[in-house]
């Protein structure tokens, strides 16, 4: 006769292990898709934990109905708006075409949305990108793609302007490059000084547009006079 502890078989009920909210976040976000819209290098779980702590720190209840999914939403949002950190915009400037054209090429009013790295608040506006070809041109939409991908990262407008200008100059070997950006910064309009009508303009000149005053005046005239 065999004796010992009873073992429950079949449909025995077992208590589910208790998991913390952070463990739930970890389990849920470990299954998040790593598609092209959500780069694999973004740590969703870590963002969710941080957002939850921020909500608690400002006096909110992250477990109330309206905020339950907020940490996950913010994680997905950051994956999207910071996707430029994991891309190389230069790839859009690799496919060029040989053309006997030596006058200005200008793409105006390229809308963009970026994020100020000082307060993590958005700044939005328009970029104008022009260049003077040196035997080769690039598809016009590629300039817009460069602006879009450079914009999707935390930064300051001054650096964004310089980055785009450097890429166009280096990849196209252009005789001249100009990038002019006009934008409104939330860190000035909704907090601090709170000047809703204020805007910021930055420019970067390369080659002939930096060295020759008449060429600079010509390209700025095309951008600014038609933009008012």
C-alpha cells in the first residue's frame, strides 16, 4: 500500500501568480511588433515604466480607466516620432541622375514635425532645401524624405538645419546648398515665456551660396519673397 500526499489531477484549480503592473508591462511589450513603424531598438517596456512613474509623480492615478493604456500609447508614439534615430537619411540621396543642368533646384515648404531635446516638446514648421547641381540631380521627393527622417529625433533646430545641409552637400557634391527652416516651438508657446506668435528661422549655406553674396540673395529671394 502506497501512502503519501494527495496529488490533485484533472481540473484542479491553481492560484495564478500575482504579477506587478511593471511585470505586466514587460510581458505585454515583449510581444510588440518590430515592424518598420516601430524600430526594434526602442525599448517599449522601459518607456512604459517611466511614463507610469511620471503619472504617479505628478499626482495622477495610472490605474484609472483613462490612463490605463497611456504608457503603452506613449511608448508607441515615441517609437514613431523618434524613428529617425535608427535610420540613415543619406540613403535617399544615393540614387542620382546625370543632367546637364546648372541652375538652382529648390523644394519649398516641406512640412515637418520634430522634438526639442531640451523639454521634449514638439517644434513644427517648414523646411526649404535648395542646391546648385554639379552634373547630377536627385529626385525631388528624396529631399523631402531627408527632411522627414532627420526631423524624427530629439534635437535643436540649429542642428537639424546643419545636418540636412551637410548631407545634401556631401552626397550630391553640389556647388552650393541652402537649407532654411521656419518653425514654431511649443517650449516657447505653451510654457515658460508663452509667446504664441513667436517663430524661429535658421539657415545653413554651403559653397557658392555662402561665398557669393549675389547667389545668396538670389536663393533667399526665391525662398522668402514667395513665402510671404
